C-alpha cells in the first residue's frame, strides 16, 4: 500500500486535470449544441464566441460544463469516453472484427516484433564489430549516430516506396522501419556493456592465456547483459513507434496506425485517443515482459538477489 498510494495519487491528479481541460476545449461545441436545443447561453452568436477565449467562455457558461464531457466528437474526449471506447473495441468486439483494437494491435505487434528482432540482431553484431575493430569503431559508429538524426517520418515513405517498387509490401517494410529505430539503442548499450570490464579484468584474462574469443564469451558478453536488457526496453518501445509510423504513409487499413488515420479522417477523436492508449498499454506490456526476462536472467547469472 505504501507504494500504491503515490501512484494512485498521481493518477487521480492527472484525471482531474484531464477532466478540467475538457471544459474549455469543448465549450464552444457545447454552446452551439445548447443554442440549437433552444437553451439560453450567456454568450450568443458565433462572432462573439470567436472573440472570447475558451477559458472565458467556460467561466461564463457553467451550465454547459456537463455537455463538454459527453460529446460524440469532442476536441478533447473525457477519460470515461476513452475508457468506454477501449472496453467496447477490445472486450465487446470479436478479435477478428475490423473494429477490434485486438485485431489491429496484433497487426502492429507482428511488425514490431519482427523489426525488433532484426534491429536487435543487427545492433548486437555491429556492437561486437565496433568493440573488436578500431576501423569499425571509427567508421560505423559515426554513421550509426548520424542515422538517428534523420526524422523517421521522412525516411518511412522512402522505405515504403523502395520496397513497393520491388514488389514487397505489408509486414516487411514496416519491420524495416521498426528495425531502423530499434537497432541504435542496442548498439549503444552493447558497446557500453562489452567495454564495461576493467583493464585489470582484461589483463587477468591475458595472464591466464585466454584468447580474444574466450575473453569475449567468458568476460565481455556476461558483463554486457545488464546493459543489453536496458537497451532492449528502449528498443522495443522504439520498434513499436516505428511500426505505427510505417503504417501511416501507406494509408493502411489495418493496425493501430490505421485506427489513428481513420480517426483523423473522420474527426473521431475518441477513436484516436483509444488507439493511443492501446498503443501505450501494448508498449507497457512489451517492456514488462522484457523486464521479467531480465530479472530471471540476471538472477540466474548472479546479479542481485
């Protein structure tokens, strides 16, 4: 309970701020709806409302506050609206339905996991080469850093177009974009981990007559495991972002990115926010799974209790 109470307090504060923000964000639509229903409002007319700020309108029309929390297409949906949409599109829909977030989440998850696997493998191999070859350290590492300065929104359409030109569509292009975002944290973490043994430890391995390969497998690689898992947590989240970004340029009809697109096309802000929360929940689950594997692995290796 001592650890739960601060978390619940922060969540309650966030929800309170969220509900309060809905009032000024949605007040103009609430006033329009009230006028159409024949109710009296303190600020009538579209021109007068344009001249006043949203906060001023909210303060002047407390009777319309309730309507700001129940609109079908609000500028900012209320928390309970997002929660209801999440429930309806996960629990109440068949997972094969095109309106199910579970269905769309699986499409995005497939690209995420494939891209994460590719990015992790590429990152580990690059890190090993960088640590053991000064030439790769001087040449590859600067390029790896420079690659992350290119906005993924700029490079994603290029990757999609290139793969489409050779007849490859669907999962693979999205996985490549995911790998592009996820490999860099793995490279950095593994390089740091492989170089974490001290000079004294390396000298001791040489004193025992260990070869470079023996030093790698018995000293460098075990020392890098904690760094690797930290990188993997960052990499899996980045991979999920890459998969969603990969769905946007293609006008995809499946995946969480597709839900964001269709929501923006038709002004369905509740759908957009529910897809965003589904993405956050999926990312949290993936990170938690890696964290669980990390605890088991490090415990077996003797790191901590």
